[in-house]
C-alpha cells in the first residue's frame, strides 16, 4: 500500500463538482473534521474533509 499526502487548510483550493472551490473554514466535530468551501460565486458548502478528499466529485 502506498499513500500520498497533502496539507489542507484555509486557502487551499480544490476542484469539486466541476468548480474551483477554496477552503474558508475548518471545523473539528464529534463526527470528524469538516470544511467550509466557497465557490467562485460566493456560495458556501460544508462537508466532511473525508468526503472532499475521497469523493468522485473531486478529481
């Protein structure tokens, strides 16, 4: 098994669901780590960090 690593923090940019998004907030919850993303139109989306990193929507 091999792995790769990437630092994720406020300001990190991803492609998610075909759009460029930026991490604007990180939150540690009892359910796990979550991120708040902002797209180019200013819309916010909150989801788990695990879902962001392992989703088919984030190539």
